[in-house]
């Protein structure tokens, strides 16, 4: 019987070495997402607990994707979504949905209701990355 250690499995992952930003102000949810990202072989960036922190991570850490909550202590994630570069892979993970004005500006951003398994969120990021 052949076994594959977790480091070999991570290298085989379509997310291997890719930076994924977590924008989430709930520590337990952020930790769960970080662990799932790392288990998938990706690099967890953050977590950013505010919109300002998310923008800072975006500019300074060059992530390829993000899992974002909508309502953060300094406002909604609209300003973050508005500045994403072309080809950036993002999923919204929220308990309240995307506000109508943000949905109108970003109709293609996938929105998942909490709780959604991190594996589902990461699978959607992989799909988006394959399109770019």
C-alpha cells in the first residue's frame, strides 16, 4: 500500500503555492478558513478583519484570490470589491448577502451563505483561477 504524505498532496493541489486572502472579522471562521487554505496547499494571507486591512493586504501581499465577508467593523466590503484587479478570484462568504448596489456593480461575484464548507469556497476559487 502506498501512502501520500500531506506535503505531497499539497503539491498536487491546484491551489499549491497560491496566496488566498481571508477577509473575515469572526476569529473562529477566519481560523477555519486559514486551516482549509493551508491544507489545500495554498498560502493563507491575513486574516483581514476590516476593509482597510483587506485593501492593505491586497496591495502588499499580492494574493490571487480571496474569501470575503460582507459586513466588517469599518463598513461593507464594497470598496474592496471595487478595486480588485482583472482576473482576481473572489468569493463572498456571508450571513446577509451582498448589498444591492454591490451586487449591481459586481454581478458575477459568487455569494455563499454562512456556513458553507471551506472546501466548497476553495473549489469555486479554483474554478475562477482556471478561467484566467
